[in-house]
C-alpha cells in the first residue's frame, strides 16, 4: 500500500475549540502553535474552516477568518501544505479568490491548496449581507466559479461570461509557484454537480461521514463521471475527513474522553467520531483506504490546550500507513 498523507484541522474557534482561552491574542497564538507543531511532526497539511460564526449555533465567541489566518500561518510554518475545508464560494468573488490563492502560494513558497465548496451556513450568509440563494443557484454559481479559478490560474488573458460571474482579461501575476497551478480541491459529495466538477476541474476532493457504504457509493459516482469525461480517476486526491480521539486504554474510554465530551454521553461521543486505541483507529481508517480514499484530514479534541493527541497521532497512527 502506498503511504497515506495526513492533514490536521487547526483550531480557529469555529468548533468552540478556543473558548477556554480568554485573550484574543493568546487564542491566535494557540492556533499558531498547533500549526507549527503539525509542521514539526511532519504532517502533510493543515486546514482551516471558512466560517465566521460558531457551530452548532452562532455565539459571541472567536472565529478567526480563514484566509487572513492562512496567510499568517504560511509565514509561521515551513513545510506543511495550507488548505481550507472548504472555502465558501458565496463569500468572495471567484476571480479575487484565485488572486488571493496565488498570493498565498507565493508567500508559502508553493504550499497552498484551494479547497472550494458551494457554501451552506445560511446564518452567516444572511448576517454578512450576502443573501442566501436557493440551492440550485448556489450550485450554478459554484460551477461558474470553478471554471473561473481554473482559468485565472492557467491563462494570461482569461475571459468568462456566465449567468452570475463575468471576467474580462484580468491579470493575475504571479499565478503561484506550483506547477501547473495550485491544487484545486472541490469539497462535497453532491452526485449530479459537485462530483462532476471534481472530475472536470478537481485535483482533489473531500468526503466525510462514518458510513463506509455511502463513501463507496460516492466514489463509484465519481469514477463514473471520470469515465464520461475521459479523466483518470487515479489523478484525483481523494481525502476523507475524520474526527478522532486516541485512547491509551480502550477499557477506560469513558474516563479518558470525559473532558473532551463534556455533557455529551460517551455513547453519543463515540457515535460521531472514531474513538479507540491507535491500532483500533488505524483499523477503522483502513476501511476507507480499502474503498479508495488516499488522504486523511484529521480533527482532534482539545489540541489548542494540549497537544498530546496530535503527538500520539504522529507517533502511533501515522506510521501504520507509511
């Protein structure tokens, strides 16, 4: 089996993962320390969310903006790739987004990944004045945006006139460092639009969820789109996102997870993430590599406050996939 790269979700507040730190500067530095430790430990990438308000409900708590944070982390790290899972197309003009990505790719000396999605968090759309188009329109905008980003990264004088977006020979120099262009990862599992866009434009994709049958089906759909468009399925990075809690002792799971899960029962906590020893975690992850996934993006509990889970992932789980 080929080595499987691992990426790390960095705490930025969206998941209420910085609330125990009161000072905003200290919050930002906690995020930076996780990114730097991920870099030191040899992880392949770090990832931020492109959101403005916390989940599961909006609160008056910190959520650091994705692209400004990513630009800072580009200069505070040396080796890890830098991505978003996923950029909300509705929040930025796609031509500007391509320009921002090109700039971060240069700032990072060629480590930028653009993870792009159609967007879904209605509360943010409305609060920030974007409106909230119906799903059909958001997907149509997303389709046009993928084409524009690709053209901005591959053409000197791109032109595009769609229903929602239009560009007229914008200059995007430098286009980035990576050749032929920074990777474009298209997020989501929509079978009629999103996975077809992956086959057409995507260098990578991202799926989540704990149901292997659902993942198998999505990959089959993607293979079908690739066959239709004449695209080699194996040229696409197929990433799987997972929430993980590594236990020292499987028999002591309830106690070991108590601080991370708070008021959530152990049964509910374990139902929504992979909980187990390093070997048990690896066994569950292999289910997805066996299906055809070849990249993992991992979210760990409480890493803003304690990096033990991050270090154990690097020393106990990752080596089982190399």
